[in-house]
C-alpha cells in the first residue's frame, strides 16, 4: 500500500453532478489524485492500468452494480454509495466485502474525504494484521515441520511453546498442558545442573549457549542432543523469554564411533587392528620396563589358509578367521591382547609373565602350544570340517630397548622360521635370526644402491649343440660391487625378489641382453638362429606390465623374437598355472618361446608338462652331476629325454662339466648342452671373443 501522504482514488459515478460534488471536496487535498469514470467497464480498465488505493463507487451504474468492483481480501478497499437508504441493500453491500456503505446526501458527499481517510486507515491496519497472521502461520508451520526440538520457555523455565518434533521426542501428548512442563525436567540431573549453572547464565550474558546434553524421554529413553539455548530481550533490554533448539545426534555419534572403531579395530573379527596393537604393544613395553615382569609377543599365521580361501571361497575363509579370533580371545586372559593384522595373521601380547626370564620363556612356549592346540580343534564351517594348524613366532618382551616395532619384526621373523621348519610349530626369535634380519636389511639397501649405480652386469654362458658348436647363450646376472667384487645371483636374487626390485632389475636384464645381441648381430658374430636365453623371475612373470614391456623392447631393438627363449622354473608358474599359461600366451604372440628351467627338481613336472606351452626343457644340473655314477639319475635323465622326444620338446642338459657326462647324455639322445665343459659364464666382452672364434672356426 502506498504511503498515506500520497494516494490515488478511483471514483466511479455516472451522475456528473454527484461526481463533481465529490471531486470538489477532494480538490483541496493536494495529496490525493482523484480519477473519475462513469461505467463499470471504464473502472475495470482504470484499475488494471493503475491500481488505486481506494475505490468509491455508486451502486447503480449503467453497465452493472458497483459491488462488482469489490476485491474482498484485496489491498484496495471499496466504498459503495447509493441514492436511497435501504437496510437490506446495506447488508448485502457490506456482505459482499465493501469497506463502507454510504447513503448519498449533500452532507455525506461533502464528508467523503473524511470517510475515505478513515477507510484507508482501517483497511491498512486490517491488511497488515492479515499479513502478520500469515507470516506467523508460516513460521509456525516451519517450526512444526523441523525435525529438531524447538521450544520457548518463560523466565521460570515453563514451556509456552514446543514444536511437534519436541513433543514427539519427549513423549508429550497433545492434550498435556505444556504450561506446567519445564524442559529442565527432561534433562538428566547432571545436565540439569549444567544448564542451571552454565547454560542460563551464559545465554543471559552472551545471548546463546550451546553444548551436548541428554534428554530422558517420558518412556525412559536417553537421547543425546546438541542443544542451543537462546535468551530473547524486549526493546527495553529485559529478558522476556528463552528458546531452545535441540538436535538428536545419536546417529551422528554412532557414525563417529564407528569411524573411530574402524580406525582401531578389525571389523571382521572385532579384534584390535595394527594401530591398536601398536598402541598396546608400546604400553606393554613400558609396563615391562616398570615392573620387570616379562611379556611375550606371539605372531600367529594360519598354515595353508590361502588354500581354504581359494578352494572354499572368501565367505568360508572369513568364517574361519572369525572362529579363530573367537578361540584365541576365549583362550587368553583379559589382560592379554589378541589382534588381527590382516589376512590370516594374528598377534598376541602376553602380559605379566614371570620376572624370571627362563620361567617366562617356558610360560610363553606353553601358551603358544595351547594356542596351536586351540587352532587345531576341528572347525565346522558350512557343512565342512576343516583342520587347521598355525605357525607361531615368539619374541620375549624384556626391559632391553627393543621398540614395539622391532618386537613385531622379530616375532614375524621367527614365524617365518617356523614356516620354513615345516609349519605347525612355534619358534622363538633368536639372535641369529636377528643378525639374519639385519644382514638382509643391509643387503636390501646395498641392492637399492646397486640398481642406482649400475653395478649389475650380464654374463653369458654358451649353449652348444652335439658337435660342441655355439648355438646361443644364456644370460646370467652378476653384481659387481666396488668392494665386495663380483657376486653370483644366489646371494641376492631372493632379496630382489622379496622386495620387488626384481621387476626393475629384470627389465634391465631384458633390455641389456637385447642391446648386446643387437651389437653382436651388427658385428656378424651372432647368427639369426642363435638362441638368447633369459631367466625370468616369478615376480617379474606375474607383473601385468611384463609382456608389453618386453614387446616394446623388442620393437626398440628391431629384433625378431623367435630367438628369444625365456627360462622359467616350475616354482615360478605352479602357484597360478592358469594365469601363467595366459601370460605365456601373451608373450608367445610376440614370438617368444619358453624353456622350463631346472627341470626335475619340482614335484610334479612331468604331469604339468603336457599342459604348458613350453618348447624347451633344461635338465637340472643336479641330475647331470651324478649321471655317470648314479644309476637312478641316469634313468631319470633317460626318461626325461624319452618323454620330451615324445612331446616334441627340445632338451638342454645344463651343468655339463666332463667329457663323460657329455658322451653319456648324447648316448641318451640329448642334443643341446651347457656347462663348464664348454664354457663358464663370462663377461660380454669375453663372450664376443668366443663368438668370433667359433665364427672363424666354422
Ligand atoms: P640357472 O638358470 O639354472 O642357471 C644356471 C646356473 O648354473 C648358473 O648359475 C651357472 O653359472 C651355473 N652353471 C652353468 N654351468 C655349470 C656347470 O657346469 N657346473 C656348475 N656347477 N654350475 C654351472 P648362476 O649364474 O649362479 O645363476 C644361478 C641362478 O640364478 C640361475 O639358475 C637362474 O635361475 C638365476 N638367474 C641368473 N641370472 C638371472 C637373471 O638375470 N634373472 C633371473 N630372474 N634369474 C637369474
Ligand atoms: Mg636358466
Ligand atoms: Mg637351471
């Protein structure tokens, strides 16, 4: 509505004399713009063009009744005038929503400006009231719809309003008189005190106070909330009332607790995880230092668990782990910790063993044995009876200065020792193991450096045919350390393998062997049909990038790959035969052939042979070594040769050291040879001389 000081009136009057009379009355009012029309149609158009603040209309108009212009709930009030006073008409007009009804007379028309300003005033008040009511209703609707408790309380704490969520949360029924209820009655006594002592004074001082509080509902349920208390002042600055908003944060808290739990506990078994174990281990170490009673750390690994997982599926594996966790927990005392590190690895901290070290060791051994007995009890999962065993590594927690981290490594080392010793046993960590560990660590570091500083070298050993002519070479890696000299692969391959460095080293082997052969070809001393044999380690072989790396190396050197033979051992591929065959297939696509190295040392080589896409086998040198004086070895070699012929495989005898061995192998039909008798592994330079010499001899 426009400011009262400037308003627009639409006068609808078909009688020009009346119109003029009224216009005259308003003329002296400079703030009023009066616009006069004579018909309903004109009035409607005028209202559309410029909304008036007030309509004054005659009842009887040429084209209808003035009441038709009334907007009952609108912003614009209407005063209706008639020429005759008829009570019924008056009632009808007022009912239809007119703001006033005036019977025309010279006096009433003269008084029209006063009537107009009264109607405008009253109508504006009424309209504002209506808006306020609507606003109030909307706010209430919002309060009623919010899921948080919202309430208003007087200065004594009695409720004057509580929303639906609040009534529901606390269990207040609709017919209860909330004026007798204090919110504080629903707080736990401690929280009630907190609000009294801290909440209200703070809200009075600062306007608001907030904290976590617990409500106890009418049915006894405890609800954790995040509560805000607000003080409201009137214009004089006196506090008039308080309001509170409280949000149920039980779900939030549960989620937080879950996150916290997952950071420290294993969700499958509910046992502490590695983080929690580390904390408790550090606590145990300090406890031992304080009270001198020993502790022990047991590293438990289930034997052959992978087989259960692979053959019966992960859900069964999970059941087994859960069951084992339960058994360990049940067997051990409350002071002891049982944790799961992941996979099938559990760790136990035994606390408060004897202060006497010999006695403590005996106690730890006894408990480890009992744990193995517990694990060995039949385990019934999914209609299957499983029999498990465990290997346990034990290290004592004494007051020396080993950290929790060290202790875990010691127990882990001892566990590996137990596995190596045949599984299903316990093994104490010993100083020798410790020096093994530190030697291993030192070696790892040296090897890392070797890779950086290019200390690796490739040696080559000639591969010969029955006439003793070179028909290829096997690459053999050497480590040339500035101080230690040249080291054979048996000293370091296992470490490279266990740290994964072998992947990088293996790539280097492939590319330098290819580079070398390319050079020899350019020198004309390496024939197209010579075989280049490269040893491939298990880890390299499982690397998904391997085949594509090899392929790009072949492209880089522009080498036809039919002369490249990759040597793999049975151990190398037996773990995952299907995967191995797939890998071999990928590489064979680039023309690479495979040789089964150290043949005869595996357990079931013969049975696997027919499934494997290999073209060569290499009889292990342990058979060749004794072939002349051990009938069993001779028979073995003879049958390997016979079978290979049958399967169309080429056979290389490796480790041929004497003429007699060479002769006997030939007698049995062997066609390819390698060994000190023909040539030891030599540097690339010496190999080029050998190749050149054999070239000129041919
Ligand atoms: P391998 O593939 O069976 O290699 C044959 C081993 O027998 C070589 O040992 C070689 O020096 C040795 N040898 C050859 N002829 C004779 C002989 O007449 N008498 C005796 N007593 N030994 C002989 P080396 O070089 O120490 O290599 C040992 C193993 O290390 C190799 O066995 C192979 O499995 C692995 N290896 C060597 N180089 C590499 C490589 O670049 N990568 C990978 N992954 N493994 C390699
Ligand atoms: Mg080999
Ligand atoms: Mg071999």
